[in-house]
């Protein structure tokens, strides 16, 4: 596949009937949901779970989504969902890059970037990342090469 960056974390998404909108395409809400699913699967694979987030009283709250819808997905399409951690300041901010490719024709359907801010779950206020986050996320940053 033609990934934007090397070494993506991958998971699969099959578009289900309930995700289809009145245009007979996957609804944009389904894409946003899949961004979250892909993020959590990657975090879990790296060793961080929601239970650990709760124990640490820390979370990563979305501060910005930038989504480029490039082509429509249809019912039963099988899509390879890739993500990379592209920034982590080891203090407050983290960013992920995404790319969704339909398996049948290798067409990129979506690219996206999501920016997160570390918060205390108990208050919702910005708080410094615990070392557990920086030790996992910080060392897994995939640098973006600019032309």
C-alpha cells in the first residue's frame, strides 16, 4: 500500500449498513468514530489502556481534527486504517496522522490529523503528561518528512 509515512499501525474497518447515509456512502460520523477506534487500538497495542488513563487521572482530549474526505466508502467496503503519532512534546500535546485506504482498489479515502491535549480526567483541565505517556507516546513519534 502507498502509505503517507512508514511503519503505520493498522486496523481494519468494514463499513456496515447502519453507517450508510442518505447518499449511500459511509456517513462522516462513521469516519470520525473510526478515527477514535483506530487511536485506541494503537494506544492499547503500545500498552496504554483506558484503565491506566483512569488510574493516572490523565487523558488525551481532542483539541482539533483536520479531516480530508477524498473519496466515498460504501457498504461492505473493507478499509485499512493507518495511524502514526507524529508529534509529542512530552508535556501537554500529542498529534496523530491518519490515512484510510480501501482495500479493493487501494484508493485513499481519507487523510486526517488529530491534535490532543493532556488533561486531568477529574477536572478536565490541562495537566502535564505523566511519564507513562511520554515513555510510550514520546518514543513512538514518526517524524514527518517535509519536501
